[in-house]
């Protein structure tokens, strides 16, 4: 059995930089025509000039013959000036601004301390039509890790949606029933991305027979009733929900550590894993809307013209991916390492 669909886009990915960028980009470029590239480099991408330089590095790292298009984002800070938002809009290659609460996740030290400080920037984004991408977790240490998304919606997101009614907002990598219910009930300006790993796993995966650092990401995996709500949202056909892998590579030694990094690497099976999830729900025919149509419609972009074919046929995932050839003396442990993925992509020669 096979399924042909419009070539998908990834609306949330971490491509990193330098050696890691060269190691991971081919996986994303093979599957996706475009991707919204997260700006949380060690020194975050805060200006259009930095986004242009990063975009050039990504284009230079593309495999030969690839037409992959990186859609760049800026990293919002307490001090992002209105002029930078206007410059972003005029650039033609910056497509969104990303909000990380300070300290919420990998490389978020420069993040926003209080979103009220950014009201001028948000007003400018609303006025010129630049979407706000939200890492929706509070960082208050008094809030339980598993409740941080729901509390974020109550304390922060609701105010932003009410105050900026024309601002496009994406609640990135939504992980809870509370999150999908909020997005579903919100105005059409509010959407959400969903990762494959949050569709396929619940939090038990982090503790299967011991502590599993390769199942640790942020927002952290949640309990089964939340996973079920995410699956229902993804497969509902609602244009508010679309694909964002949040593939976030970290070298093995930085994950298998006393304080391991958050992030799962899924780009090697970036569309195939979603096909598994949609097949499990019995609605494979809805994958194209979720993966290839809803995202471009929200961002005001045309859908891709090319098509890809997914074949319902499993393949073995390696135990680890070599990084030495890219110049990193370590390996990358991919999602489902040592196991199998249930769909494969027909070779397109790219
Ligand atoms: C991401 C990363 O490593 O950059 N990690 C993750 O667990 N998803 C950051 C993020 O998106 O929170
Ligand atoms: Zn992310």
C-alpha cells in the first residue's frame, strides 16, 4: 500500500549550525520542501541580518540538487525593536518571531522575562502580519513540570490572544488536552503544531525499565489522556493543527548525562512517523491536510507543487548516527533507535 501526497513542510525544526547542521539537514531536506527554522542557536538569531547569514549557511549545507527552502525566524527578546519587526516583514525570508520564556528550554537564556515588555513588538507584528510562535510553558519553579503548558495558557497566552486579536499565534508543540482545547476554541488567528513523538508516546516512555534520556524533550511527554487528545486534534481535519516535528538533535554524550539535554531527533523519519500515527487512527487520507496544506494556509504561503510517495513498508532505524564524518567526535541517537519505522519514503533522487 502506498500514499501519494503534496510534499509536506515542517513548521518547527531545529537545524543547529556548523557540523551538526551539515549532519542533520539532509534528513529534513529529503522529506520536506520547507521548514520553519528555530532561532535558538547558542547565540540566538535576533536580527534580520543574523537570520540572513544563518539562512545562507543552511543553503550552503543543502545536499546537491536539493531545493529545500529554510523559512527563517527571529528570537524575541525583551528588547526586540519595532524596526526589526518591520525589517523582518520586508525581508521576504523571515516568516515568524519565536517567543521562548527565559530559561524554559535549550538556549533560552536570552528569552523573554515578561511578555508584557514585548507589547510594542507584538503590536508591530500584528500590524504588519508576522506570526508569533510560542514555546508555551511557564518557568515558575513552583509550577509542576507537567502543568507548565496549562498554566502558561491561563497566565500568559489568554492575555496575548485577547489583547492582539489580529496577531497570528502558533502554540508550538502542543502537548496537553488543555492546549488543544484552548486552540480549538480560540479565534482563527490561533493555531498549533504537533510533534510526531507527542502523538506516538506518552510519558511512560521516559521510564521504561529505567530512565530513558532519549525520550526526554520539552515540553515533556504527558500522560495518555493528553496523547489521545493530541491524536484527535491532529487527525480531526481542523486547519488549526499542523505538522511541526520539533526535531532537536543533541549529541549522545549530552543526552546521556547527569543533566541531559532536552530534545528528540526525529528528522530521519520526519514524515513517516506521522504516517504511522494517522494509520493507527485509521485516517491516513487526512495526513495531507495536516502535513502539506494547513501550515501554508496559516502562514499565507502557497502549498508545494511536488508530491512524495510513502510506502507502507517498515525499515530498521540504526542504533546511532555517525557524527564523526561531520567533524563531531560523538553520535546522534535517533528516535526509535534499534527499532523499525512503519513507512518509508519512495526515493525521489534528492
Ligand atoms: C529544543 C532544542 O533542543 O533546541 N528541545 C526540545 O526538547 N524540544 C528546544 C525546544 O523546542 O524546546
Ligand atoms: Zn523546538
